[in-house]
């Protein structure tokens, strides 16, 4: 069950990616452009991008170039069987297809892909090269290479061409974060033009691209919230924004990966969206509570997050030993209120504010609390170094009954030295969780002491948002 742990970090300094774009399939988010016919080459080109998937078993549509009609196209996707897949389709001819045997199912990690075309090469396998995190992929379940010097639809412009990012023709199947999208028209490049291995951790990380782009090339950095499709390569090959707004611009990037829901935990009746920051649980009935968890685990440091209650009445917010997430697979009809029911703390401490009661490991810690209702924004501060947790609602800390945080006024304690994750139980209601990149509007705007995150309320001093940069420094 993939979790982000302290080792999953890169050293400070160097090139920073400031923003990514969050795509949601249900709202048909995508970028589109009418591609010029003055391409530099239809036989040579490169695509480089970073992607963080949000679900397995569903197509992640990254790029599509439609020429004339749906039968003449080039596309790059991760399929619903989790293979990386390239298709160059030409009417009346066999498709040129590469489909990896390698599967890409880690939803907690950013992945870098480079796809380089040069059909002028004499050796067929050199005409299309795919790289993942700096390494060339050489094993394919399907491998039909282009003919030598063949013109590729994925590089062609003009006619009734439509270039799409986050969508393929006739389908809207992208739930993902996308960052650092380069298209180089007329050059077949390698991963070292876009990334390098971190000298301390060995993790593949982005570097600044310093080359040229060719006529139809572009670079999407998603840094302009008012023009998310802006091409900053200097070519002005701007994309039209479709159903994306400034709230879809995030700071969850390949150089600072933020916490999201761990959607690989088997939770029935559960639907995730908004880059796995929103969970909708449709079950009802007295034995239908279920729990979802964040995918960043922490054993030390001080952490803060917020969550907005939406569309229901039976909310629980809290903290859980990380092993409860990885060891327990929920089934339909299982009641699991974090901190209340025994199956929520089989592997250690679990704490939850449910309705008007605060529970820890099956015991009542406090009762007659103010209940959680729709549109409440809940606050959680966790001090792993001293084993203390603090709850607040709508700007007021519960025990202190004050908007000012008081470290002596904690709700309860937990065992130190263990790994913990944020936890949310619900029945027939929704949580929109803000680990620093909210999918709902913030009226004020507060960051932690390192300048990370966008929160409704002030982050307590020396508490931090859950991302790998903070984890590397304090976790």
C-alpha cells in the first residue's frame, strides 16, 4: 500500500517546479489548440512531462493530436490496464503501437516520461523511445514501430487538427496532476535534457530545459492561474482552457509532493475526485461508516491540515496508526468510525471526532462537543514529538475555545515513535480535505512557516503542511 515516507525526498536547492494542473474526468477538464501546419518535422519530435495519477484501472489521457478525423491520430495515455501506451493511427493502415509490460500504479508518486520519435533511424526500435524516471523502457507487450522515415500523425499539424492535453478524442478519462509539459518539434531528446538523479537520495528530479522548441513546440508550466494554457516556450502556442479554473492550479509538484487520499485502500462505496483531495461516500445505514486515509505517513514533527464537511451529517475526522491503513481491507457493511470501532485501531492508536464525541481506541475522551455539520471547516494539529493532537472548527480551537493556538490545551495524547496518517470516516457524506492544495475556495489564505500551503485559518507556529519538503526537514 504505497505511502510517502521521509526517504521519498530530494535534497534542497536546485530547480523548483512551482505549479501543476489538476485534471478531473467528470468535469471534462482539458486543454485544446488548433495546431499549425508549419511543423518543423513530422518524423522527429519529443514529449516530456511529469504526471501523478489519481486512480488505477482507468485511462489517464495525457496527450492527443487529431488529424482530419478520429481515424488519423496520435496519442499518449496510461491505459485502464495501467500500461503506458502510444498509438499512431492512420486510416487504412496498421496502427503503430507501443504498450509497456511495466505497470504504473503508484498513486502517491510523480513520474517523469520522455517519448522521443525519430523515424529516420535505420533500426526500428530506435524510431520510438520511451523513458520513465531517467531509464529507457525496452520491454513491451505490443511493439509495432513506424516504417523508416514515416510521417507521424502525432507530430503533424494543419488540416482539421486539434491538439489536446488531458483528453483524447471522444473520451474524457483523466484524473491526474500534470506538470512541466514540453513538446520539442524537430529534435529527438533524452531524459537528461529534462532531469537528473538527486545526488543524495538517487531520486530522479526535474532540471530546467535550456534548448529550443521548433515551430510547433510548446512548454506548459501552469504558473499563470489566469491563463493555465499559456505556452511559455516563446512560441506563443497557447492552449484554450476547457472547464479548468484557478482552483485547479496546485503547488503539488515533482519537487514538492503533497499528501492526498490513499485511494488504493479498498474502501467500498467510495468515490475520489479533485486530485484525490475529495471523497464521496455513498453508503447509508447504522453499519455503513467507512474510513479513508492520507498517503503521507509521519512519526515525528508537527503537522497541520484542514477539511471541509460537505453534503451530509455523519462526519469523523482524526488520526490513525499507519498500519491500520495498510493491514485492514474494508468490506461492504463494515462499520469503521476511526477511534471508535475496534477495527479502526487494531494496529495502534486511532483518534476521531465523531458527531458530538471524541473517541480514542474505543474510549470516550470528551462528549457534548459541537457537532460537525455541512460547510464546517475542521482543523487538526498533530504534535508527533510530544504525542498530542488538537482539534478546531471554523477557526476556533476546541479545548482552548479560542482562535489562538495554545500548546497546553490539547484534546488527547497518542503513542510517540509510530507512523501516523490523517483519517476521515463518513457515511453518505463528503470530505474535501486541504493538506495545502484545497479544491475549494479559500477566503483568507494562510501558509505554514515555510511558505507552503493555502489554508483558511492561521497555521500554528512551528506546525507545517504535509508535503515532502517539510517531511524532509521536520519529519
